[in-house]
């Protein structure tokens, strides 16, 4: 569509963006409004803004749900998983992209295929293996599992970034006497840090919201992440919609803050690699 001056009419584009924005932010806004209401007001006004602000819902939910412990656990799981995935996945992706090992393409197809298998298809043998190794109900066990779950995606994505990078800088570093580890850490990684930031952000969001593995492989309340603790919290206070809404806001608020703060780098990292195989 064009206007009278022959320029494209962007009004339909803006209308579509506004509708998408409403569908995206509308539920979050309603959840935030409900977290500040009393149960009586929530019954009469389920989607509007609160008439009286009840900030005590957050303090009560924080204390009753034990979010101080579970959020700390989730931060530990996220930090250890991101470090492990970026370190191991980065080295594997660099090897596949630059060292040209035999069967590298077959290995990539193998990882891509395995990453599409649903978790529930191998949960029983994995549970038996973890029990025999003594890794059930332990932080190190769940961290190893998270690293294994997220490494195929990280290797696949980071390899596409490595292959899109010209080899000239690496060859110059090798001429100066640098070994492969120095080439990777001092030349490649500084040039592709938006890619590593993108992968780290995706992995962090996935680990923060992971529920199935933590529910099965962790039984100690002191080790539970925030998702499983919120599930237990809703089982106890399922009828208190204001309290459960406050707990949900506290659970998703760190994710929203991190994503909004790094969204430009996230998009830059996705567009830089081009997903080359």
C-alpha cells in the first residue's frame, strides 16, 4: 500500500505490531496487576488495574514460598551451566569449524538429531544411570545434566559463527607463534563475544525455566530451583490467586530484566552468525 506521495504506507505494519504487543504484554500486565490486589478485589476485577496496592503480597509470597533459597539455587545452576556450556561447547565448536576432524559433518547431524528427542523418551535409563553414579538429588548431578542438554544447541550455533569468521586473523596469530588455544581465546573469542553472549543468554533462559528434570532428579527442598518451588507453592496456595500471582512475577522478573537489558546484543549475535552448516 502506498500513500498519495508514492511512499509505502506503514500504517498496517504499525497496527500489526501494536496487536502483537498487546497479545505479548497483555498477560504479563494482568499478572502484575493481580499480584497487587486482594483476593476480594481480584474476584470482582480480574483484569483491570488494582484500586488499592497490596505490596505485602510479595513479602508474604517470598516468605511462604522460600524463594530466597530456590532463586539462589537457580542462579547457581544457571551460572555453572552457562560457564560449562560456553567452555566445552566453544572448544567443540572451534574444533569442528577450524580443525576439520574426520566425520565432523556426521557428528553435527548426530547432535542435531539427538537434540530433537523428547526428554521423556530417555528419562528412565537416565534416572537409573544417575542413581548408580550417586548423582541423584545433588547439585553436581543436575548441573552435568543441564550442560549435556544444552551443549548440542550451543555447539551447533557456535560452529555457525566460527565458520562465518574469516581465517586471516587466525593465520596471522599462528605465524606469530600462537597455538590453537591461544588463537581461540585471544583472537576468535574477542571477535565473536556477541555470539557467546547470545548462546549464554539462550542457555540461561532455558535453565532458569527448566522444570521436568529438576522435578524428577531433585527431592531435597534445599536444592530445588525456582520453577519447582513455585509449582509446590501453587499446590499449597492454589486458591490464593493474588499470592500465586506475586510469586509468578518474582519468578519471571529476573528473566525479563536480563532479556530487556541484553536484547540488542542478542539480536546482533543471532544475525552475525547466519546459521551456516
